[in-house]
């Protein structure tokens, strides 16, 4: 982590609130300066005002013509599914049986887990994602491999061992006792060590017995600062299955609530088929929804209802959900989220999409003040976006008339090529190499 003062000149954008709730939610500096000291933000503002305050001979990295934002935060993603992205299936449940479970079996081999973790983290950084909430497999060694790779890169990541003790192949099945024991050992080994954070991870209610969910709830109470992550109300067949397995529950979400698994630092993927009572309960408990548009479209699961979620006051963020999600890019995820909202009669401005991928996600993870914007003292995880990364993007952004229009073009036309560089605590961890021009 760099100890000296660093400075980065570029356009700057970050948020202090949700643009849907406040017209003054964002800070935009067309010619800006980001000042970093000891891996944390020292100042962010107009270049003309801040540059004279720098100590003599402070190096200034010049990214003029580009945009610096906080690093993207992906709140729902499966690193073991990297190798099976874009696998064909008629729906969620056959996709799990035919592709997911056989792929995850290979993570009993620590060398395989380590190789995939290395590639996965490189791919995140190439796409501008500097923090993610990550599913591993049932194998504790898959968690160790992931955190080893993340620690080497100095990244802030959260992850956990999947808990799954029924309705899955024997080769992936744990039990309530071993799953709980392994999870607690991993919490003690990794949670809060450097920048690593642990997440209790029941795959989804149908693959856990009541005994296993009880153990997960006990661990959540014993370790209130760890995360809880799972899936809920993704697919209508899955919802019916969950209610058949838990007939005493009011709803699919209520299954988790009965075991104390709704609380701050709990994040549930999808949340498509919730009812109004479910949404109100999520808001009341500080439980966050991770919206996964590319995954939901790919599997035909349904369309997230932004209007009803906002009306309930739910915590929201965007997520790729690789490997059902079809891209590691949060820009491509914004692209699909915009279309999902339109199909539901809502409109997502570009400013709000960038908020949901940065400070909104940090708030969902209860990490505001740690990552997610450029407030003084926040960890300096940031990315550099290039509006001229492709010929089409360059042509479109060259005649934008507002910040909103410019950001919208980046969201709808951008992908990994638009990420010129990624930084973790002020340290360069990815730099895009420009393609050579054809002869």
C-alpha cells in the first residue's frame, strides 16, 4: 500500500446519497483531482483548488479525458461458475443439475480452486470491480483459495463456503454439523484479516434442512459482523418448491426470517417474486437485495420491480451473478438493468445506475465510510473509465450535452474495454493494454 501522497487528475464522479432521493446526491468535477495518502482518500475536488495544496514534487498521474469513479461493487457472484458461464439450459433447476453442480465438484482440488480464483479476480479487476460478495463451494479449500488470491492483491472481498445438506448430489453435500463447524473455522481464519470478510452462505432454502438453517442462524447471532448471503424468490418453480418444503412459512423469504437470517449485512440475490409484506420486512430488517438482470434474463426468471422496491425503502445494489449472469461487466449489468426497469414501467437514470454499483452497494454491505465513494478517509479503491475505448463509444460521447447523457452512453455501450485502470488502496492492480492498430 503506497505510503506517500499520490494524486490523479481526471474527471471525478462519486455519490453521497441515492440520486432517487436527493438532487444533490452526486459530486462531479469535470477537471478534478483525487488525492490519496496511505491508501486512503485524502481529498477529492476541483484540480484548480486542490493542486496548489499538494506538497512539492507530488507526482500527478494524468488521466484527463477519462473518468475516475469509485471501484464497482458486485454484491452477488459465484467464482466457481467462471468456467461454466454461458451454459445452455431451459431454466434454473436443470441449469443447476446439468452444469453448476458438476462444475463445482472440481473445487475439492485445492490447485483447481486456486487457478480459478486467480483468473476470476483478474477478470473482476479487468471489468472495474474492486469488491464483491462471492459464493465459493461446499469445500472449505475453495474459500481458502479465494481469500489467498484476494489477499495477495490487497482487495476488499467477502466470501463464504456454501451450506448445502440436501437436494444436491452426494459429492457436494455437507451436513448441519460439519457445515457449521467448517464455517466457524473459516470465520476465525479469515474474517477481518487484512481486507477479507466472511459470509455465511446457505445456497438457498431448498438445499438446506431446517437443522442447517438453524445452525446458520446461530452463527449469524454469534458473529453479528459477518455477512449472510443466499438466494430468494428467483424463479417461480423454485418458489413453489420452497413453500412445499417449508409449509409453515408465510413466504419464501419468511423461511430465512424464522432462522434469524434477515438483518443488516444480509444480502439476498434476485428478490423478483416478493410480495409487499416481504419487501417491507426486508426494509425493516436492513436486509439488502442484489439485483441480477443478466442472470434473470438468461434463465427467464422474471423482472425485478424497482418501483415497488423503492416504495418499500429496500436497500438495493446491482450484481452480475456470474455464471448465470452473462458478463463480469457492471457496465453491461447496468445496460440490462435499465431495460428490465423499462419493461416494468420504471426508468433508471444513469446517475442512479452508477450509484447502485458504487455507494449503493457499499450501503447494502454496511461498508459506507469504508469503500464506495471519495469521502475523506475512505479506502482508495477506484477505477478509470475511458469514454473513447471503442470507436462507437468515442463517437457517441463526443457530442453528449450533459453528464447524464455521457454516463448513459458509458453504461449502455461500455464493457471491459472501457476500464482503462483499476486501483486498490491507491495501488494499480489492472491496466488495460491498448490493442495494436492493424497494419
